[in-house]
C-alpha cells in the first residue's frame, strides 16, 4: 500500500499479487489490485480482478461500478450496461450508478432507455444540470424537429379536422377510429371532439407515446382515446384494438411523400386493422413540382472550384433531396406545375413504379433540379396543398430534388425527367441524354 500511495504501481502490483497468492484478505486485496492494474492501462486484467471479487460478493457496488467504467473504456458498452444495471438494482438510491447507466445506455445506442434513465435521474436530482442537458439532447435525437412546426400549422390542422368531422358524421359516434402515428394525439382528440367514442392511436416512440397519453388525459379524453406504444404493424385485434376500425386516420406523410414507410403501413392497415369499407384519411397524396433555377440552392447541391482547387468530385456525395424554406426559398421557375406521382392510400397494394415525363420549359435558365411539394386529398371536397407560392414555411417543407449537375435549358424546349417511387422514397431525376 505504501508503494501504491507513492505511485510505484509496478512494485505495488507485485506485492498485491504476492499477498493474493497467500490467500490473505482476498476481498480487500482484489479492489486494490484491480485499481493498480487499471491505472496502468491493463484494463482487461483489471476487469478480471473485479470479476474475481464479484464471484465472492456479486452485489459489491464498487466492483460493479468500476468494472462497468472499464468496459466503457474498452468500448464494451453493452457489458457496461449490465454492470450498471446490477448496481442500480442493488442500490437504487445510488445516483452515480444511475448516471453511469444512462451514459452506458447512450453509448450502447439504446437511446430510449438512456432518455428514461436520465429523466429518472433528473427526478431525483432536479438541479443536476448535466442530466437535464442530456434529457434535452436525447429528446432532440429521438423526436424529429418538425413535430412542433407541424402542430403550429393551422391550415393543415383545419383540413384534417374537417375531414375527420365529415367521417364521424357519416359513420356515427360508435364508429371505431384508428389513428396511426399519434404524435401529440392531436388527430385522435379531433376525432373525440367530433363525437367518436372509440379511438385507438399508436405511436412507436416511447417518449412520444407517453407524452401523448399525458396530453390526452389533460384534455379530458382518456375515457375515449387509448394510446398504444407500438408500431401499427404490431397491433393485435382483440388485444390493442377491439375490432377492425371503421375510420383510419394517419398523418405519416413526409415532405417528400413516402419517407415514413407510408406504403407498408397503409397496406398492413388495410390487410389487418381496418374494415374493407373503412374511410381513409387522407385518401390520396400527390407529389407536384416544377423545374427551377436557384443560385442559393446550387451552393447546397453542387460544388466545383474552391480556393483554387477542383473539388467537383465531392458533388457525387451530395444529398438527393434538400428542404426548401426560409432563406432557401429564392428560386426561379423554369416550368409550370407538373403532377409527379399520385399514391392512392385507399388501395391495398402498391408496386414500385417509375416513368419518363416531358416537361415544357417556359423560361431560359440553368435547372438546379425540381422543387416538389404535396397535394393531399383528405375527403370529398377537402384538400390540402403546401404550394410554395402561398405556403413558404409551414409544417411540411418543399423539397429540392437536385440533378447531378446544373442543366442549361431553353424556353420552348422540353426537359425529360424520370419520376416514380420505390417502397420508401420518391424518385425524381433528370433522364439520361441519349443520341
């Protein structure tokens, strides 16, 4: 111990090993020896000594914490989680163990569990600023930023509510309503406010589902709305929902139409969760767009010479779509509006599809790509469109689908574009030039 205290770790290790070999006070020597070899960077050996101690005392708090910390150092986050979970089970009031568990869960990419653990830590230690910061940081990772602007999108909300009210009036208050992708619970509460007595809404993200349940209760609809923390593909008739739904409501459309697994979700709902004659809100979704020129967007989509160097090769790594809003909305039309793709959400099967269309050019310019937006058919006589001319910054964004390189075009000519979709994304690209 004198060698240990003076920093002579090699001689301290030798002595500790000799004492250990004599079988003297093993439970006292093992922590000291593990500490010495760990300080020397011999992490695997230190873990082995902690394991020896844990065989003697499986609930030893220091051994669990120190072993977990070593696992983190060597990049074994899952093993660290096991150690810290054991420490918190044995000593639930140990805030260090709880904090370390949250950190290990984060490194193990168990974001939802890490968030809940940090939230528990904040409940025990409201003034723990670092834990509060981690709660905000993880929430931002898990919950997409667009939820708040979407909730504040009055035009979108009014259109969905009009369609929901119309559906409840047609099918009656006893109609079973299924809301897929609850978010805040807004659409479900609209259905309940319109008179629906039986609403089931599902949400796969635990923190969002828990928050939606709280919001539903705060607004007095918990007797009519059931929030289920599952993906719609995991819902079971007779367990999560009493019977097949008479009305399906879902707002999982992305700004580029299909990114949120729309096709698979609606196909599964038609197959298992809703009646054959169920009303579907929305009924159809269309991608509309126009050919555009934009110096601002060019700087986000293309690159050529920079600081005297040719870095144009990096353009091959550029994204195939870019949000267009706010300061990025300065662009010039080179064509009229064109219907790009229609998805019938009342259909039960959707195959992959693409085709070539000719777009008349109405102005000379250099096409950066196509700006695309949504037109949604919610119900008979009820539509919503985030057309860029009068909807520059709402809940849904417009999307630039940039070409591989800017393309010069002439008024009166036509420009060929490939449009369509696969299972999860919209396809918009310039057609290869032939001949």
